[in-house]
């Protein structure tokens, strides 16, 4: 017996006691290739020695230095190290604990800095579970349902889900940008919009890249109307897609960037980056929190950056992501139930369907359970739970990728 809330249901039957690199182990010594990375969090793998050493050293020195009371060296160093990877204009960083909290920090700043009430989000986006973040989330109803009314002032515009619409990318982007312009005529004046918030590569809805022309269309409209562009890089950032930030694929600069997940290799830490001038437009006391920029989490984040840079993990994600995509495309050619494979880098989504654009969440669940029995841990997402997400650590080896795909192929055979 345990007293865990019955609403906290796990997708697997694994009780993990130890992790090492791409592997999870239970108390009996059984192991699984972890291609979930804690939903993209353990980007440097489980218990990378350099991250472990940095955290252990910090625990013995200073655990909690409340960052609106005092500063501490790790926090200050981390802002400088982050700036080395940020767009040049984003020269100020605010810290929080979780992705949701950072999203709300960015929204609060956007409204205060512009004096405007509304925000435009895009269909299929996932931005978090807290009230404002959930109000901007439409990946599934489970985040939004049962506690209305949600936050007012949110307008939704279509995201280029070419697969769902059954159109070419060009047709889909044309439609989405037309609908965004129509939104300005029907839902909100552009002069009342504080920000647009977008995942450059959508996560929870099914690993859809936005594409360059769509992202550049958002940037152009934001510039024309004085609207801030917020890039939600919580899942797709930090090297995951083969560039340090996913928006870099599309030659677009955001006004605010939100990051979390892979930032500290499993320690709770998130951040919002913007220009110093924009940050100064926020109201005094509007940023902060009890546990933000925790000293141990910042130490882990600094070590994470060391590992990313020294092991060239961004380039590795690009190269190994291409190999993973080739292996998954081969499965698509072999199995009718694999309807599409998409994504970037080591962030790939596989549509499981009963036919073209006919989502089959039950089949996807059965395949993942068979994969778990075989020693491979994966997650699902999508409106019907039909999408298998491939999200290994950025340290994953070519051999581990091949082993994972072979185990998944066995699971497809077992559930045919």
C-alpha cells in the first residue's frame, strides 16, 4: 500500500530505483532503455557523472539561497553561461521552478510591458497545467476540463498541422496565416494583443515543427502590430532538435524565450529570457518565488551546459536524430499501422493509425506495453494517445537507438 493520489497514474508498471545513461533499473535488476528521458528532462542521460559531482559538491556547500533575498555565484554564472547560447538581444534572465511557472512569468511580463490584455496561442499547443498556462493549452481537453472558467483574454489560431488537415505544408501555412489575419478582424484587434505564444516544435500534440514560413509570418505580424513573440522552448529547446533552440531552424528571433526540462538534467529549474529593456517594463515584485534558482539546481544546470558543450550534444542530436528518423521511416514502409513519422533531431513522433489519418490509440497503447515487456520505455501523446514519442537522452548511442528500434519492431510484430 501507498498513499499516492489515485489521479497520479503511471504509464508503465516500472518502479525505477536507479538510472544510468539511457537506462533505468528496478529493484530486482531488470533494466529498460529509457526513450522518454523523463519527458525530455534527462537530456544528459540519467546521473551523468559531471552533473552528479556538481550537485553533490553544492549540497555540501549551500542548498538554498533565496534569490530575491540574496544572490549566489551559481545563479550569476548561469545567467552568463545561458547568454552565450541565447539570441544576442535576450540579455536578461529570470528564473523559476517549472515550465508552467516560467510561462506565466512570460505572460505577466508581456501584459505589463505592453499594457495590452490579450494573448494569441495556437491550436495543439501545450504550455502547462497552472491556470494561465492551461488557458493557453489545447493539446488535449484533460488539461483544460473540469475547472472552468479559465483565464480570459486568450484567442486561438490554427497551427500548421499538415498531417491532420491532409494538405501540403504550403497549403497549410497559407491557411493558418489567413486565419491569423482573420482573427484580427473577428476576435481581437491587434492593438489589444500583448503577445503570441508558440512552440516552434509542438510537443504534446504530436511533435509538429512549425516550419520557417509560418514562424516568419508570426514574426512579421508581431513586428507590424507591436506584439511580443514568445517562444516556448520548454521541450524542444536545449539541443533536442539538433539546434540549441528549435526556433533557430526557422531563422526567427523571439522577444521572450522560455526554457525548462533539459535545463538542469532533472533538477527543478526553468527560465525566461528577454532583453534587459523589456524586463525593466515589468512591475516591481512581479518576478520571484521561494525556490527559484535553487543553488543545487543551478549547479546542475552549469554542469549540464558543460556536458552539452564538451560532448557536442547538439550536433550529436542532429546526427543521431537523422539516424533515428531513417530507422523509423523504414518501419513506416514495413507496417501499415505506422501512418507518419515527423519531428526534428531526437524529438520524433510516430502516428499509429487504423488507416490514413485514422488515429488508433488502443493499438499504440498495446505496442508500448509490449515494448515495455521487451525492455524499452516509451510514451504516447496526441488527441487519442495515438502518437509514440521517441525522446531519448542526447547522449544516446547509435547502438542504443538501433536496439530500441529493434525492440519496438518486435512489439509491432507481437501486437499485429
